[in-house]
C-alpha cells in the first residue's frame, strides 16, 4: 500500500482528521464551509483510497500509517 500521505488529497486529509476528532458530517461541513454532500463525497473517496469499510476503520488505518499519529 502506498503511504497514506501520497494517497489522500490535502482536503481528504483534513476531513479524515476532523472525523478522527469526532466531528459529524454536518459539523465538518460547517468547519470547512462546504455542503454535507461534499463531505460525504470526500469520505467516499477516503474509504475507497484506504480500502476501508467505514469511518472508524479509515481513521485506524491512517493512525497506523502515521498520518494521524498526533490524534488520540
């Protein structure tokens, strides 16, 4: 698997960090000034790129890869 940093776009990395911090799609949309539908699209791309089944697994994979190492 490629390093996560090279797989995810900067925006996807931001969305994943906000997911790891426990934010809902609606909260992420507000923080990033985008629509909830756009958040869902980013999450879909994140799941595909990381071959994850859900948000929690995507966060776990990213933490293990070192992308979100500073997150709890």
